[in-house]
């Protein structure tokens, strides 16, 4: 069990991990609630009350946003693309089936390392971060990118999905450091395949109420199971960096965990639901406030429906 007190020990840089840097990118076009209210003949306040969103960004390209975010992350980390050992991309909206988005990014960056994609919808980035820690803990540098352009798979006539989604990318450089992955939980919920789906060449369909019920029930349970494995309690958590599907879901998760809402950072108001981009995008805005020894929970949930939770003891990069 991890020591989850204020003085966490036993985390050596030769076996630990850290986030070295982060970068973000959003789609180019701002789409406000006022624009969508006119399109669907609804009240602006109805959209905000239902979603917690003020505006979202559309017309993004999955690969271009990912590459831009990756360049920012490399710069923030002080790392050259040739130093990367692996590129992992989480996405469910690639522009092409083959090659992988990770391969496209590596080519654009001039990296020659291994590459692969993960499709776990909105949970994908947490799965990717978990995979990255195996390489980082043995001294490698990994680029993890969550990137999605859901505006291209939205049904223009579907009010309920159009008000929710935006385009964006979040990138992380994960490498050796004084932090540690100390607990996790992954699950797929039975009989939920139709809750959110995109047929090949088709448009997104989603049963919003079913997604809401699944998220507010199973996300807190997943986090609780992961914390048990980490030997920690919700009251010890510094931050819960969760997928931003809906502002009401974030509030419900915090309440069910018994965690103050100010420990659940929110970016959804100005981005909308950016799917796999959300967790790294939100983390990028929190990096400056995290300190060695902080207990940080990452949780994503998406189509499948699948849930992925990781518990980290936060640490600093081992740049030697």
C-alpha cells in the first residue's frame, strides 16, 4: 500500500514517473450558446443550465490539433521529438483509419519512435497515461495526446449532442520522476453499447439520460475502488481531474465522493465536451498548482461504456 500521508516516501526517481510538460489546442471556430439557441429555438439559459457550457470550439482537425498541442508540450518540457521513446494517441475521430494518428504526429514532429492509437472514446487519455507510465518508469519519454474533432460527426439536427461537444487536443510529456502510479480501476459496463455510438461514416448518437445515470453511478465507484488500491481515502485527494462530459456530472461526482467541488477542476464552460482531449487539457491548466506528494485522481468515461481511473502521487521530473 502507498503511504498517503503528508510525507510520502519510497518513491525513487529510477522507478517513478512525472509529467514533464503539457500543451493544448482547440478548434478554430467559437460557437456560442446564442448561436445554438437560435438554431434550435431554445433559451440560452436552458443550454447553460443543462450543460454548464458557455461556448465550444468547432471546425478542428484531429491530427492538426494533436500536432500543435504536442509541439507545445515538447517545448514546455524542454524535450526534442527525437528523444521520445513512444507516442500514444487517444482518439475516436481520426481522419483516416491507417496510418494511426500517432504515426502522423510522429512524422510531423520528426520523431522516429514507436507509435500507436487507443480508442476508448472519452476515457482514452487515461488508458494512454497508464500505458505511458510503464515506459516512463524505466527512463523513457512518452508523448501522450488526447485529440478529438466531434464537430465533424455531429448531426446538425440533433440539439442534444450539438450543444455538448467541442473540438480540442491535450498533450503530455510523461517521463521518469519522483511521482508514482499507486492505484487504478478499469471497467466496462454491460448493456451500454448504444448509450453513445458513431457508426462508420455516420453521425454520433447518444442517449444523454442513460449516459448521465451511468456516469454519476459508476465513476464514483471506480474512483473509490482505485483509492482503496492506493491505500487512500477521498478526503486525502488533492484534485480529481475527470472527463468533462457535462457540468452537472462533475458536480454529482464530487457530491457522491464527498469531495469539495473546488478539488474537481472544470474546463467545460469554454470548451464543451472535447472527448479524449479533456483529461490532458484540464491537467495542463492545473500543472502549476500541483506539488510533490499531492494525491491526484484521473478519471475518464466514454462510449462502451468504459471507465478508467488512475491514482497518482504527484512528483517532479528526474531530468538527470
